[in-house]
C-alpha cells in the first residue's frame, strides 16, 4: 500500500465521518422512536438497539451517542474511505500509464 493511498484513506475517512455523522445526527436519529425525557430509561428497560447505540454509561440518551455508535460510524467511514482511495489510486495509475 502506497503512502499516497494511506493519505487518501485518512482524508476520506475524515470527510465520510463528517458526512455520515451529519446525516445520522440530523436525519436518521430524529426518525427513531426515542423518548423525549432523557431519564426515561432509568425506570424502564431499554431495547437492545437503544442500549447499544444511544445510551451513555448513566442511562441517558445524549446527542453524542454511545461509544459503540461512534465506533460504528468510524468503522463505516474507514471502510468506505478504503474503497474510495483504492478506486482513485487505480484510476490515477491507469491515467499515468497512458
């Protein structure tokens, strides 16, 4: 793997993290059936997906999400960035050979 491809992966990871995080925070999360009261899950059992993706260590639904949610966003961004960097590197190598 070339250093150019590593640089592309880092740049595209940052770009995709911002884009996916913005879409997730502003469009997808408001569509979910989460309670308005941040203390709702102190007395009620949360579903597994809420517990994994949206509850912090104290049982609050915070805008910053849980660590697992942030890790999932980062991994998705890295995977997409790897594919993008690989395609761009291949395109540039083909152009250079001509």
